[in-house]
């Protein structure tokens, strides 16, 4: 039987959904601390919505659900459904009886919007199919708002059932493509990645997606090694690979990943001035839509561990606003201290957070915000400078992948277990801790991780400057 909750794995990757039903032998998979945290947060959110709706009657089985519906119970909690003809079963969070006697399916989800979570709409459409209701399904989002699922999700549900039934009938996992972000977050990565590597899977080449790989195969190039050996000028135009520059980049990327060689497409253009490195840590479980930044971290000159400065928030609207104002004051102080200030981050996330906070507190016209987000913004994304100009022997260009590589930057974090999900778990531990000493110890751990992120960005800067044009090789405030 297909579970409606299989929609989550299916939308991530059909092979993951197949393995959920046919687990690889000898592979032990357990929830990560972050998984446990999310599950508990989801349960708490569900309990809150249930209390808001009035409690309801818990259903014990599909037969019990049918009896409660026949009785006309206003709110049924965790109703169970089985439809053997469809090969589908599921247990939504709620069934809400409408005034005309029909039942509406509803689920509590931590997500604050559906656009970024197609699996939620698919899952709710499957529940709706099981119930046989004409009413649109509802999602009680992380903000508590009730969001109706578009009825066109019904077509997606029909497609899912047909495709997944055919997939499960196969004795071998379905063909799929590699994606560094997708695969590194999958519990079956240890099974799939070695097979991808052995086959020379084209989508392991950074920048080559599924459509591009299919186009390459149609032109006779089936493996990473074959792509590395081709003359870029002889490559035909294929999806996402039409310009001479993109073709050259794809070939060099394949060569780099096979040989370990670094290729400089063009000397990186790095802005002059004094660089201050910048990184944030965000709590996605905060009640505020879009989450809350609980740590804004900076590394100003002279770029030593002791140079690290931070703005910390204990969470909640008032703390969030206090920390935001403190952040603006700190940035203004940097502006006065350093000539031609450049606030350097890795990826667009930090700049996006500043925009979000300016909107959150209606401070778009604040002088510091206007400076940060204006035409002459001091913000600079080092990740883009690297990706556009340098080819690295990596399937993904994340900060840790680049900086930890022993033949590249070779920067190592003090806490090996630390990471973005780890920091969220530890932050929630901090908020829940009662003893001041425990809270202080957890905060030091998180700040150590954030400090190492900006130290790593500084180490990456030094490494990248080796490839920069002469007039971009140094900047004010750099350490010898």
C-alpha cells in the first residue's frame, strides 16, 4: 500500500520513495537530532491546532473513522483511511464537518507557505481523494493560518499514484539524477553516491542538470570522463549549454572533478576596500514567518579569532527587534571605522535576511538600511565570485566543501559535528535550558561555529586572491 505521506519522499526523489518501501539491506537509518527536533515541533504545532479547533474525537481505525463520519462528529482527529482499489492509505490530522454535512480534510504543517512545498499539496490531495470530499483541503501553517490547497493538486495526485504504483512494481530502483544538495540530505546517499561515481554519472558534474545530461547523452556523451575528453567547440547546443562559455565551463568542470585540478576561467574581480566577513544563524522554527536570525556574526580586521563580533538574540519579537537595531548600529560603526567598507558573505542568504528584516520592521528608509541595500551597497557575495570565475574539483560549491578540502583552502572547523542543522538544535537546547551555566556553554558552542564560518570565509578570501587580477590581489586591512 502507498502511504499518502510518501509524497514527501517522492517529491524529493522517486528513488528515495522506492527505497522507503524496499530498504537497502544492512543500511541502518535513524533520525538525526534535527529530524527529532522537527518532529517534536510538528507534534506541538498539531496539538496547538487541535486545541484551537476544539479537540475532537480520535479515530482508532478506518472502521472507527467511517462510524464517526456516519455519526456526524464535528471534528475527527487522526482519521484513518484505506482504499485497496487505489492501493492507498493515509491518516490526515483532522476531518472537519461542514454545515452541509460534508467533511473537509485538514493538516497541521510547520511550513508558512505552500509554494515552496509541493509535497504538502500532493499529500493533502491524496487525503482528499481518500475521503471523497468535494471541499478543498486545508493546511494550518506554521503561523496558524488556514491555507486552502488548490484543486489542481488533484491531477498531481492522480499522476503520483500511477507513477509510484508502476515504480514499486519494479524490482530495481528507478533511474534518477544526482544533485549535491538533494543527495547529501537523503538517508540513502551512502547507497546511491558510490553507484553514481562508478558510472561516471553526468549530473555529478557541478552545473549539469538532468535536462543537460539527457542532451549530452543524445549527442553521444554518456559519462563524466567522456565529457572531460571532448573539445568544447564541438559540443552541439543542448539545454542550458548553448554558449561557448558554458560549454567550456562544463568540460573543465568534468576535468577538474576527475583530476583535482583547479581552472581559472577569468581572474576573480574582488572589490577594493576593507573587508568584514559576515554570516548569520537562523531559527526556522520561530513563530515569525520566515524565521528569526538569532546570531549575526562578523570578522573585522585584523581577522583573528579574537576579532570576532556578534549580535545575539534570545528569540521572540522584542528580542528580534532589539538585535536588529543593534546590528544596524554595529554596521554603522564599521562604516565609520573602515574606509570603503565591504561586508562579505558566502551566498545570497545574508543579504536576503537584511531585506527581510528591513521589511519586517518597516525600516526600508532607515539610513543604514538604505546604505546596505542601495545601488552602492557594501554587501558582496564571495560565493558568486568563486562560482563565476573558478572551476573547483567538487560536485557542490558549499562553503564547507570548498574550505575543508585539503587541497583547496584546507580550513577545519573547531567543532567537527557543527553545521546549520546542528546549530538550530543547539539553539533550541539553549532556549530550553534552565541553568545559566548550561545556557552559557551552549551559546559558546554556537558562537564558536559561527566564528569559524566567518574565519573560513576569510581563509577562502586569501585563497581566492591568489587567482585574482593584480589590482584585486590586496585590499585595505588585509593581514600579511
